[in-house]
C-alpha cells in the first residue's frame, strides 16, 4: 500500500476533525447552558443530576477545543482521533448495556446505534489521518 496521501484525503482529515470539534463544542455548550434540557432530551438515563451533566460538559468543551487546535496542528490529529475512537467505543458499550434504561426507550436504542456507527466512522477517520501523516514524512 502506498504511503502517499491523496490531496482529497489530506483535505478530508481536517474537515472530519473540524466536524468532531463542532459536535463536542455544541454538546458541551448545550450541557453547560441547559443541563436539564440536555438530560430530558438526550441523556434520560437514571435520575437527573445537574452536577454530573455540568462535569461532563467540561470534558466535551475541553476535547472540542483541543480538536479545534488539531484542525490546524496536524501532529495533534492522530492522538486525538485515537482517543476519540476509544472514548466513543466505550461510550457505545455503555449505551448498549443501558439501552433499556432510557425513558423513552427508543432514545437508548438510538444512542447505542448512533454511538456505535460514529465509532466506526471515527476509526476510518483515524486510519485516514495516519495515512495522511505518513505521507507528510
């Protein structure tokens, strides 16, 4: 397999990182600014706990900011994408295990499926970032 990255691949990786950054920043801001709404709409698992929702928002925002840096700083992409794959995979496993605990239940199933699909997409983006990085050497 060639280690020369195509121009299309070189452009796609930062775009994918930017999309992941936007997602994390949007979710983090939603959690920070409207924790109850976030819980009721996206995270209806167990009893509501504003402190935990706000704690999690700090993670989402910090990760989103790091990803914004990675859009321009190519050397940050592979490590952050590897971290994202692991985090999304673990998050997906947690949602698969708790899919029946959401109220309404369809939210639990939707979350489990969407997190699993996103994990696969992020793994593909990670592979592309590795290939693009190898092409820069």
